[in-house]
């Protein structure tokens, strides 16, 4: 059965009979327990995670104040991706999100690649998160004697247990995690502005422009370090597409999603760019390090008793939030794939609380391998998995933009109808975003220590994907034929 025939039948069925059954079989069985406040705060939580709280320290050290420009540029393209995904969500909400859209607009091979690359992203991100949690915990002296891998394993077990309860509990956790992160960042920025206004010395340095001009300027180490951190900055925005997955479990996606997506741009401007500018004005970039959150660094050095401990606790919850989100999203994505035949059958299983526990457990299994990585190379674990995760998120974002291109083309042909909430200036926006993402990927070659080795994994991943496709293609074809026969009855 041809891909086009299946796609056309699905499109027709979606337009004429959408109310009777979900267009994606993987959407059946979910509760609609996520409220507007959950989705809004999930969007905020996706924009504020370990990439900022932990990753910004090492990047400020390497790239200097120019890191703020990198966050701004990457943030604009991240917004384009989420805006395109938001339009697709309003066209057809799905817990399978971009995997479901890839199935409709690119065929089963596109959905297969999208799903497994996203799984690669979040499973390795989960490793980064448990690594970050272990690093944060080691900040307190009472935990320094506990091996990093032990702390990582405990964190994984706790988040897994919580994630399996229900989507409502997940939503509540993410809501309060996001509240904590936003309140803390706002509090830190108020403290930073006060330090700037009063010229209060920080670790012997007077805050202000002199912290930049007297230490090499905006580009203290030249342009290349700024270029090299771009893939890491993209990783910092990696959870923004979570809004598309969460929309499948909310009762009013048409009302909730546009509001959440539109607010992302100013969040990026305030929380990422604003906080990095403040950090650069408070201390020279050389003072920050990859081993400690830059916010902890500042607060520890202003002499406020316990300030560093409080901030460290907050960034620890941010890492827990990211891990929680990763298990949530991969569970839904893998279920969508399993229902189409391109993922193991057990990942389609749901528990009594309507949680797809099979996919969540598969992601956890990979994270357990990350515990081993923390045992073998604890000092390099975070950077290694961060770069591998970047491969997954870049490919995911490229697929989202390509799906949107095909969607717009079909809309112009009258096959589908675009919602009023749209990504502007198509196809130029999509083409520019894809080009930017591919350039960021290529720039990893200039980092011989980690980036180049990561790029050399691409042929290995490609071989695994091809081998996997040949292993599942018959099941995928049989499932597609069955769906088509049901749609055309």
C-alpha cells in the first residue's frame, strides 16, 4: 500500500470524521487531565532547565559575555520551531506530536526516524539530568563521600516512581517545579540588579561594564569558542517542543497552545539573555566553571549565608523537572510509534492511570546506562551526553520544520486547512531554520575533544536506524494496511 494513499485517506478522515476517532491510533486511551496552567508552566519549564542552570557556567567560562548573543540567536530559531509545531498542534492535536505529523506528511519512514532520534535526545538528556543532579548534590559536604553514580541512580528511581502515577501528578509537579524556577530566576535578577545599582563588590570585583571590558571584552577568547557552544545552547532549549506532546492531554488545545507558544519569546529574552547578561556584568567569565551553577557561584561569593545552598536546591529541582519531562514525552512518543509498528510492542502498554509505562521504562533503561557512564567517567559524563543529545534535538527540530513545509504545501493545494495561528513567512522561515541547525551541527567538527567524536557517531546511528527499519518495516506496512482498510470502510 503506498504512503500517499495512506496519507490521503488519513487526511480525508481527519477532516470529515475527526470527532469519531483519533487520526493517530496512539492518541486513544489518554485522559485529558492537563489544565491550561499545567501546559503554560510546562512551556516555561521547557525553557528553563539544566542547560541554563548548569551549562551556562562552563559556556560563560569558554565564550565570555558573547554567550548572551548566542542564547538570543538560538532562541529566535527555537521560537520558529515551536511556532511551527504550535500550528500543527492546532491543525490536529496529538500526544504523538511531531512523530504523528511526520507520519502524515513524510510517511512511516519519516515518523520512524523522528521518533527514534527524539528517543535518543531524551534518553541521553536523561543521563545529563541525573549527572547534573549528582553534581548539584555534591555541592553539600555531607554528600561528597557518596559516589556520583549512586546519587544518579537514586534520582532516576525517584522520578520514575512519580512519573508512573498519573499525568495529573506529572502536570502538578511540572507546574510547581516551573514556579520555583521562575521565582528563583526573578529573585536572582532582582539581586543582580541591586548589586549593579549599588556597585556592591562581588568576590573583589566591582560589577558593571568593567567586568566585561577589563577582561577581554565581549569576545575574550575570539569568535570560535562562541561558535562552538552553539550546539550546547540549542540543547538548553531542547524541551520547548514538549508543549506539542502535552497538548494531546489537554481538553482545550486551541485555547491553551497559542498562549503558551507566544509567551516563549519574551521568556527567552528575559530568563536566558537577561540572566546571562547579568552574570557577565557581575563577574568575569573566567570565574565561572562547568562544575558549578553560575547562579550558585555569584550567590556564594556575595557573602550571604546559605544563599548558595538555596540556589543549589533550586537548580537541583530544575534537573529533576527536566528528567521528569523526558520520561513523560518519550513514553507518549514511543506509544505512538508502537501503535504504528515502528517501536517494540510493550511500549504501547498503559497502566490503570492511563500512563504509557512501557515507553517510560525503556527510556529509564537507557538512563541506567548513564549511571554506568557516571561510574566510568564522572568528570566527562555531562559534556559527552550533552553533545549526543544535541544530535537528537537538531534532527527533531529539522523534521518539525520539514513537516511544516509539507503541511503548508498541502494547504496551498487545498488538501488541508491551516489554522489562524501560523508560522509567518513560510517557506523562508523553515528554510532558514533548517540551514541554521545544520550549520550548528557542522560546527561541532571544530571541537576535536567531544564534538568531532559526536559527529562521527552519525554514520553509526544511521546504520542502526536502517537496520532497525528493515526489522520493523513489515509490521509497519501491515499496520498501515489495517488502518487504511478501517478508514475507507
